[in-house]
C-alpha cells in the first residue's frame, strides 16, 4: 500500500524543511492482525511500542502480528493493562527507532501525532497540549480507529523524540474522527520500557495478551 502523508495545520505552525518529518514518519509502522490494524512506534531496531487495548481484536496465531509492508512478524512480549501499553519484538532488526524525550511537554506545546487512521495510510496531524493529568497527555491532535498505538512526538533541542502513545479520544460519530485525543504520557512510557525484560522473555509480573480481559472500546481511537 502506498504510504499517504497528510499534514493538517503544520505549515502554519512549523518552519518546514525538506525531510523535516522523515524521522517521525519512519519510526511509526502499521501492525496487522486477523481483524484489522493498529499503529506502533519503533523504540529499538527490533522492538515496537503500541497501545495494549488495540491488540485484542487483532490476534494472529501466538501473539504474533505482521508489520505491514515489511514481511516481518512481531511477537507480543509484555503488556500493561493499567497504562495501556504493549511491547512487540521482531527477530530481525530493520526498524528505525526514535528515542523518548528527556522531558515532558508543557501546556500549549505543539506536538505531532503519527499513525494509520482506518488503516488507509500514514497520517501526521498537528495539535497542542491541553492537559497533563492521570498519566495521560490531552491534545488537540485528531485521529480515529487505527491511530491507537501511534506516536505523539515533539521536537526538543532540535530533534524529534517520543512524548506519548495514542490511547483513546472523544469520537465525533458523524465525522468518525476524534477531536480530543489522550496519549499515555512520557513517565509511564519510560517506566514501562525500563521494566520490560532485556532478554525479550515475558515479564512474570505482567499479563500475556491471551486470557487477559482487554480494555473496552469506550470511544477509543482504536
């Protein structure tokens, strides 16, 4: 599938140079299952970070998902229902990761959401931070089903970095887009990544995807 690039409001907000958004575009991939797709962010050459709730309807074999357009398969190695995060691992390292930011964004900061709304292609949307509370970042970035697990990025010290993972939003049923979106915040991301086992084996303190009750949709931008 040809990758689509849609940038809403970015030209007025950023000084855009050639290749400006290449790092954030390259860091986000689409993961496929039997019943649909989600977005995910590369955090190392072999690991992806995504939203746990969106994996429940995509099960493919033994906790395994296809990375779209690559021919590669990724296996779920650990999940955390409370923070709505999951890590998947590939056998071969071909991903192009971006690091987590060194600091959290502040109110009214500009951020970019990158994901695959409705699975039709990679889309970038710009928004501003509205609130930081309860382990989440509320932004005006827009999205819909398929955006979950996508990356919320900010430019800090001249370089793009990850500040959040798309989790849920308020859905406009008529337009089928979210007009306010919550992302898992930087603190939870760093804690979750830090607690995941370096060997790639399942962390006994967490639940595997199979047999675990999934989050309800509840208006999530899955």
